[in-house]
């Protein structure tokens, strides 16, 4: 992966997103992916987050257009 970043490149992911996984499973089970802060807040307000069985992980990415394969 190229660690050099040009000043003109705009990150494709500008806002923080989260992936939600099921906890304590032998294989990775994705509950929901690419959840925005607004979506997560709404899920929390609507009591739709299963805190006991879900793991909410922030996506740490500085993915830019130069990384894309298109």
C-alpha cells in the first residue's frame, strides 16, 4: 500500500462509519456494515442495539481514490 498521500486526493470515506459484529462466535458474523454516526445514533435512540451480543467497531480507513481499482 502506498503510504504517500497527495494533497489533492480527497478521501472517499469522509465520515466515521462502523461495522457491527456478533460477539463470541467462532466465525465472523456481520450484523450490519458501514453504519454512519447518524444511523448508529438512531439505532441507539430506538433501542435497536443489542449491547450484550454485538460488537460495534469503528472503521479505521484513509481509503482514497488512488487506492481504488477502477
